[in-house]
């Protein structure tokens, strides 16, 4: 999650105008629909298409995972995506009670909440992507080095580097003893979070981060060489090339690299340029940059785990709460295919407190599910994209993903993408699919501003800040994924009408 102090203040600000625009009916006056024809060949060249966008999800800090609301949202997201890993901050935060020191300055460890946290994930068939952060107060070199987030994590280096290293080793030894080496070897251990921003108070930032990383990685490997460790977990696609060079030069273990970018990051921060890169292109432009850095490095096959991404690092209701997310996600998947090993969406749930306790259900939170467990359009979008196949076919369009499933059927994602600030127009899309024999039908499911979204129902309720239980139940019902419609495929062709920001899944059986 983006951490610059000047930006933190803006995260809580949602203008009434923006919220009103988000919740306005989609039936506002528009120009005539625009037509697009997409030609597809069911026999086209193809390549493997692992579902890299739904393997890892981010979430709020560690202690929140003990809440039933968090675990309910986790189960719902697991149900629609079958995701494998969850990443959160602050497993060493003092509220977990993990680390203290006695009167003689000797370390005292308490694994009670740590065990409950990881037990809860594993019981729900999700493994930890362990972000090793933040600094326990008893170990910090600067008690005043508190981040601007509501839970005020300490971001200073340790007062004693040897004690930090010993803490990491004891932490890992406990995990291996409790869950077994074979299990923990399937986890990921990521050192810190966004050390190039104000999540790390070491000076100089990069050099002190490398000391943190080196000591952490070696401590983990002393427990087992099978434990996977990586970093630099930077914001804005920074330091990855230098991280690899450092690990090679110093002989430090590095099993994967990780970094973050959000759609509204600036070209100056990510590329050092003054381009105007729209949020529809930023994530994959950054992924391409890092992908090329890895290819040119001494470790050209290094796995790249993009451990945070979203269309916005701010609270923008017309972005993360809105139907915009469907075409944005699909188009991001299209562009990033082949550039990353995983994209970790930030986050699966609005059980989340970086800017304080949530004050209303739809404020531009990052989660797929709002407070009260209400699915947003993005939740239904992930459900549709999960049903894409495991092989991708080439197609000469920027508005479609064509895939083949293991059973030979086709699954296509088709969308109508505009920037959130654009009104957009309806699009009539004709799919012409060569290589389909005989009479066919397609199952078509569409998510847009009026279908698969709770926002119209929320507007009719008068937008209550604190919905009743009955209102939450009604919102969850209104947000349900629409039923698929059966559409005839005539001579290999079918036509869809897509409202602005619509995402459609087209399924054609073998």
C-alpha cells in the first residue's frame, strides 16, 4: 500500500461530487452505440495462460485476519478464484504480542497470535505470503519513527542487528516446527514493505535495506535452504535491478524479486519521465520495465512476483468501487501476460484500517468486498475472469482475451473500457469466430454499472452510512453475479451490446 506521508492525507478524502457521480444511474444520455468487429480464429497460435492474476491477494495488517468478517471475505474470494496465497503487513506489530524483552534485555517470544493467524489461513486452504514487518517497539532504534497509518507501525531499523537476525531465525524455526518443512517451503518470505518510501526510516535507505535483507535471508536459510526469500518489495517498480546485482555480488540468497505499482502512479516516480501514462497502461508498462531488467541481469530467470497492484492507491469510489474495474482488470491481464509470474491484487477485503476505521460501505476502498461483505463489481469480475481457459489464443484486438479450456471449449473476455472520468459510449461488438463447426450457442455473462453491482440499490436506499443488517442483506442480493444468457452463434458470429465499463464472459462449449 502506498505510503508517502503527503499522499496519506488524500486517501481519506472522497468528494461528494465524485460519490454522486459513481452512484448515478448508467442511463444518462449517451451518443449512439459504436460498432466493433473482432475477428477470432479458434485454430490460431496459442500459448499457456496460467492465471497469474488470481494466485495471490493482499489484505490489511496481520491482526485483522483473526476477525470473522475477514475470514468470511477470504472464504468468499477463495470460492470464486481458488487463490493460493494472502499477503498482509505487520506480523511483528506489537498488537500480535510476538516480541518483547525481559529486564535483562533478552528476547521473549510469544507465538500465540502468530499461530492463530497462520492456522486460520491454512484452515481455509490459503497459504501465507509472509511480509516480514514491521519493527517491534522493544527492538527499534527509534521509538518515534512511526508511520502515518492509523495503526502507527514503527519503521526504523533495529537497535541491534544481531537481535533482529535471531528473531527471524526463531520465527522461522517455530513455523517449521509447527507446520513442517514441506509446508513452509511452499510459502514465500518477503523482506519488509516499500522501503524506498516512508515505510523504512533507515539512512541511507537502500544501503540499510540491503543489510536488513541480507541478515533476514541468511537467518531464514539457516533454518532451511528450502525457505523462499525475496524482495525488495519496493513501490513504483524501484530497485529490482540493483537488488539482483547486490545479491549476486554479495552471494546473498534471493529466490524471487517483488515490487509494486498502482495505476495512478506517475511516470516521474516509475520511469523518471514526464509522460502522461493513463492508469489503463501504467501497471504493465512498469511490469515490462522490470521484466526487461531481469532479462538483462545476471539472473535472467528470476521469478517476478508483483506483490501489490490496483488501479489506484487512493480512495477513489469511481475507480475501485465501480464497474470500471472489470475492463481495467481484463485489459491489465491482457497486457501483463508473460511479463510477471503473479499479480497480487490489493486487496480482497475492506476489512482494512490503514486510514482508520471504515466509516461507510462505499468510500473507494481497495477490497473486492465492502464492509458488511457486499460484493463490488470487481468481485464479480474476478469470478468471470477465473472461468477463462488455461491456453490463450492470439487475437488482433485490445478489447478481448481469447482462451481455450482443458475440455476444448472456448472462453472469451470482452470489454468496453473508458477512463473513469470519461462518460463513454455503448459498444456493439460482433465476434466472428473462424473454425467453429455446426450450430452453436454461447453462454454470455455481463457485469456493468447496472448488473452485478450493489451501487444502484445503495443509491435507492439513500446511501446510508451504517446500513442495517437487513439493508446489508439486500445489498448482497443486489450485488449477485447476473445469470448467464444463452446467445445463438450463427455462422461463427455473435453480437454483444456492452455499456461503458462492461465486462462480458462468453463461453462456447466444445
